């Protein structure tokens, strides 16, 4: 029976020595034919299994190699060695699965690079770095649900396949069962989607927001947490073609309520990871220090990972308008010394170099930028009285840039329809969405947090491909 096994994390915290235990895991190292460091993924810390000389025959000893899986039955004893309180004195050692040391790519002797580990992403969970990253990712995901549940938000499962482009940016993956070689055509030569599976053109969702609004304007407060898909050809350390997004939507809320919720939410999930994953975060903090040793002094982080997270927990986010942000940039030494590659003037979409300047150089903390020009934002954002800006908010985080995008929504039917027409959004096809504004419209607001971006921030990893199990990026869909 397998479920008699004790997880190593629990075992390492046990004081009651003398008891019989069963542990199972994968060998990390085997020294002197005597000491096995065994890991089962519950923690980065290994349990030491001690074998007496002569206890096992040579053939069995040879099979205890890095990566092999074992079942060990033995006695938990106080450890004589340094580094651990307890260890297991082996009674029986059963090899569950061999691991050929000639072929196993994860020999610990030569530390593999993150780039190499991306190529063997199917095995990288077995390393300390990825063990820590994915346990932290799990905790953050759990904290998301805990936070919204405690606040009375309803978890709404919005569809993955849709027929609309929620962001109006045209970055969609098509979903079709039509033949690629010989699709049915209309008389004018265009493809006849009436013949397609859904009888119309469909795509993978870029955001659950529009359906989220339908839920919020009846249930009051909802959130979605699911995969979203963007066919944007951005091969950066911050973009994925498939990423997870959390999108809360609140009826009877304005931009300020939205900012308050986002700030409280981000602090809550970070605190949850700090309270529940201390060991893993300390490991990742150390990893970051090691990684940054290769960088010149001025490229290294000012704070350690833990200090950075504590700082975010203990300080409010800066709140500025887009117009103020532009003024800060125009008055910055960086601008005067022509250090920015992209132009700075009112109306531009802030580039990553601008965001980083504001967050890392000027404010040195997360910044919420509000009231962007309407022309660079989505159609659904509430139009401000100045006629130029919308009630948008983006949250920018040090080292990452944008982690949240959100807004108060345009709840006035005429204003919304007019904006949709201006932006060539098909009003007729969106009648279901507009019904929320026709029947008991209310002020409401919401935002989207890119889950991988917050995982990057919390783990101190620097490439988004390293915080999702299997990354989907342009020209890459392995595993
Ligand atoms: O700013 P975005 O496009 O906003 C929306 O989708 C809104 N519908 C959200 C809402 O108001 N309900 O995306 C929201 C966040 C971004 O701030 C970013 O963190 C993340 O999603 N994101 C990505 N993360 C990884 N890879 C990509 N390609 C991403 N695109 C956006
Ligand atoms: Mg955005």
C-alpha cells in the first residue's frame, strides 16, 4: 500500500524518533555506498537515508543512482550528521524505478542552465529551483481563491472558446474544424464560416472580462481565473501565447474601489506565499543572488527577494495619472540625457523602458497609473469628462512592468455604442453585452492580473517561461 508513506516535509519536522516509517522518493545523491539524499517533491530538503555497510548486496547498491526512485522502510532516528535533525536508518530498500546514470540529463555535478532546463521542461520539476517555483505558484493560485472566497466573490467559469474579441486587439487564435486545404467559400471567395462547427467564426478567449461583466451585473462580485490566449508575436521574457489571468469584476464600483481591491489582493497573495512558502522563497532569494553575481553591480537588484516582498507588503502603491507620468518622464534626467529609445509625449503608449523608469528609478515601488488617453485603451473603458482620457488603471511592478490592467467600465449605453462604432467593434454582434447597459445598468469596474507575471515577481525568476510548467511562445509548443 502506497499511502502509508510519510511525505519528507512532514518527516523532517517530526521530533518523535524511534518510529517505523515508509518514505518514497527520488535519489538526489548517494555517497560512500551509505548515505542517500532522498527527495519526494514536498520540499527542497532531502531526507538522509542511512544504509549500513554490508546491508545491501552490490547489485542493489549499483542501482541506487541519481534519479532512481526508492521505497525505504526504516526507523526515524536522531541524525548524527550535521545539517538535519532526523534521518532514516534503512530497514529495507526497494528500487521502484531504475535511472541510467549514463542517460539521465539531470546529473547534479554540472549545474544545468535555465535555458537548457527549458529544453527538458518535462524533467525540470526535479530540480530545486523548479520545485520551489511550482510550489510557490501553487500557493499563489490557492491564495487567489481564498482571497475572493473570503470577500464573497463568485468564481465564474467563463468560456475558453468565444466568438468575440474582448480586447478588440485582434490577437486571436482561431478555432475551427473546417478543412485547411479546401474550406467552403462564399460566392465572393471569402471563407463560409456558416459551415464551421459553431456556424460562425470562433477563437480562443483573450480575456473572460465581457462574460465576467454579465456575471457581476447580477451576482454583484465575481472573478475568473483561467487560461487566456494571445497570438501576439512578442518574443519577450514577459509574454506568453497561453497565460493564466485572474479577472475580478465588481458591480457598484468605481476606479478607486478597483485600485483598492487590486492593491489589497496583490498584498494578500504575496503575504500568503510568505507565510506558507518561506523555505522555498529563501531558496529562490539565494538563487537570485547567485544569478546576479554574473551581472555588473549596477544591474543587480537593490534589495534581496525577501526584502523586496516585505517592502511591497508594508508600503502602499504609488498612484499617479498618466498625465503626471508623462510629466515625470519629460523632466527626468534619463529623458534629458536622451536615454529613452522611444519618444515621450502625451498620447504615447508607455513603453517598457518608461514603465521601468517610473517604477525602478523614480518611485522605487509599485505604481498605479490611471486615466490613460482613450485612443490607446480598449472600447469598454469609462470615458472621462475631459473627452480625452478613460478611467483606466495599470499597475506596474519593479522588474516586471505591467502586472495589472483594468478600468471602470462604460456603463452608459449611448457612450459605449458610440465608442464601439468609432473603434469598428461590431455593435450588432455584441447585443448580449450591451444588454447589461440596457437593463439596470450600474457603475462597475474590474481588472486582470497576469498570473505568471505575479509569479515572476514573487519568485524572482526573470523569464516568464520559467514560471509556467510548459510555455507556449512563438514557434514553440513542446510537450
Ligand atoms: O491589460 P490586459 O490586456 O487586460 C485585459 O485583458 C482586461 N480584459 C482585464 C480586465 O480588465 N478584466 O491584460 C491583463 C494582464 C496584463 O496586465 C498582464 O499582466 C497580463 O494580463 N498579460 C499577459 N501575461 C503574459 N503574457 C501575455 N501575452 C500577456 N498579455 C497580458
Ligand atoms: Mg494592458
